[in-house]
C-alpha cells in the first residue's frame, strides 16, 4: 500500500498527501533500497488511485507528492511544505504513520 499522510492546516482544511517512498526515505537509507521500484508497484497496483478516492470520501484534499511537494492552502493561503514536514516527523520520535486505507484517518 502506498504511503499517505494526513495533514491538517491551521485553518482546519485537511489534506491527504501521497509521498513516494523514494522521496521520503532515500535521504535516510541512501541507495541500498530500491524505493523507486516499490513506488512503481504502488502505482501499477492502483493503490495511489485508491488513496485519491479515499481522500475524497473523507473530505480531504488529495495531494500527489510526486508532483507537488508544497502548496498554498486553498482556504487560507498559508504555505504548506508537505515533504519537509513529513520528513521531520519521520526523523522525530513519532515514527511514520502509514495507513492501510481502510477508511478513517
Ligand atoms: Zn489553511
């Protein structure tokens, strides 16, 4: 299953952000793991499309981290830096929060 993170803006707008493993982990693990192949498998298996569908169901704005690492919140215009935010979470004590995609957050 592809990795997706929930991001809630200060204004309350919710985002579901798909981040390719390659972008998230390569900085930590170097090239010892072929994350790109994992990401391709997610794409081919349709799990990214599934994430997008679930985001809509859960009233979240789906963000594709492959093409969009940061954006301005459409509601309040605050700049959101998804990739650096999630990297800092991973680097901290909280650990990654992946989702099985079975509803909810
Ligand atoms: Zn906002």
